[in-house]
C-alpha cells in the first residue's frame, strides 16, 4: 500500500510539473514577449479573406487556420515530443528499475542477515513471494551448520589427538626408559632378569615403531601416493594364511577363527594391501571379542562383487559410533587403557585401501554381535 501511494504521488507531481511548465511557456511567449508568438502564428498559419455584399451594402473580414501549413508542423511537433517523451520514459524506467533492484537487494540482504544470524525464523523473515529463496537459504544454512558442527568435531578430535598421542607415545617410551635405566643401574643383574627386562623394553620399542609407522601410512594414503597394482588373488588361500598368522594373538584370549568360503573364490586387487585390510579388521575383531568366542570369516561372490564379512561376539557398538570406527585416531571407550591396539588407525587405513580399490567397508552391531563387511569388485 505504501508503495502504491508513493507511485500515485509521484505521478501527480509529474503532471503538476508538466502543467506548470506549459503555463510558464505560454506566459513567456504571449506576455513577456508582447504577443510575438501569437502574431507569428497568425501570420504563418492563418488566412485572412474579406467579403463585400453589394446588395446589403456591407462587408466582413474572415480569418481561419491554414491547416495545410499547420498540419505538418503539428505532426512534426507531435513526433518530436513523442520521441523525447519515450527517451525520457526509457531512461526514467531504467533508473527506476535500478533503484528497485537496489532496494530489493538491500531488502534481501537484510533478510538473509537476520535469518543467518538466527534472530528470526524463516517464515518470519521471508514472505511467500520469496519462497524459493527461503528454500535455498534453508539448505545453505543447514549445510553451513553441518559444516560448523563438523569443524567443531574436528577441532575437538584434534585436541583429543594431541592428548592421546602424548599418552600413547609416552606410555611405552616411559617403559623403555625405565627398563633400560634399571639395566644400566644394575650391571650385575642376574642373566634371567636382564633378559626379561631387555625383552620388555624391546616389545615397547616395537610398539612405538608400529604406532609411528601407522601415522606415516595414514598420511600416505590420504595424499593418495599409493599405487594399486591389481592382479588375480586366491582369496580363500589368503584368508586361511591370515587366520594362521594371527593364531597366537587369537589364542591369548581363547578365540578361534573359522573360515566359510568357496576354495575357488578369487578377487582382483593388490594382494599386499588387501592382506593388510583383512589383517587390520581381524585384529580389531580379536581385540574386542569376548574371551573364548568364535570369529567367523565368510566370503562369497554376488552380482560381480566379492563380499567378505568378519563377525565376532562382543559388546554392542552404539549406532552413532559405527561410522566413527573408520575415522582416524578413533578408538572405542576404554580401548586406550586396554592395550589392545595402536593409535586407532587400523580401520582408517583399511577404509583408505578399500576405497582405492573401488570398494566399500561398513560395520554393524546388535545383540552383542559385531560384523565388518568389505565389498570389492570381483574383476
């Protein structure tokens, strides 16, 4: 309503200005210049004729407009005025459009600022005519909030990483220094005790080396400097060999590994890197399995894909934590004090390798059963 009233007021002002301009021109032409315009018009565009009537004994003088002369002038003036008016309207419309566009941009920017700052709801900020903008901005705001949450999570995870690294690296390093100090302080230590301390210090040093190697590995995979050299792999034999290699680690907790797969099953991939994937997943299953339980390894080919699944019995993992298992430096609650693993990079490295092969890896957990599923292209 305010805009309509403003437009009507502008039109009235324009008409008033036009009328005033015409009146001023007429006044100047007919009064200030002492009727010069009128005399010029009469001399140029009028015809004067005199008529005498003998019978009546009187005569008369007639003056009328010469339309043959006036018509071209009027037509030319009309065309000139019309063209001038069109030019004025064109520039005025362009100026008005720019002003409207500027006001619209200012209005939208103010609405966007109010919406993004969270000072008002979307329905309160955007009118129905701007429903499309509202929908797009809702998506943008949701994405920004999600990115902000991710950034906060990354910041928190980075801070936790610093604390975890300090703890994980310091613990075995402290043990190494402690046992080496004991060996240095007691040169006459019994041979059996010296061998024991040396073995413990060496084990801790190996753990430090393993953690450092994991850090380098995840960096290399993230930078995609790894070249995958694919070839046909006897998958059944690889899984059997893997279970045999990890048998000592499984027996420490009373666990066993059972393989269920076709002996002729093959997959196309990098043997060394896929062996590391299966090793990391099986180690993880062994670390979090209940004592004296069975770990089932199954493999099958379906619709051009090879599906490898590792299933174990263990504490149910909450759904919100399943996707985090494959994030760098993530370990389940209590894992850092259990001595069950390295820096929490095993599953992250496995995911990077599987992704480079064009496959996927996922985790499921319910009713104290945990399953890791790896899907790889068969060819």
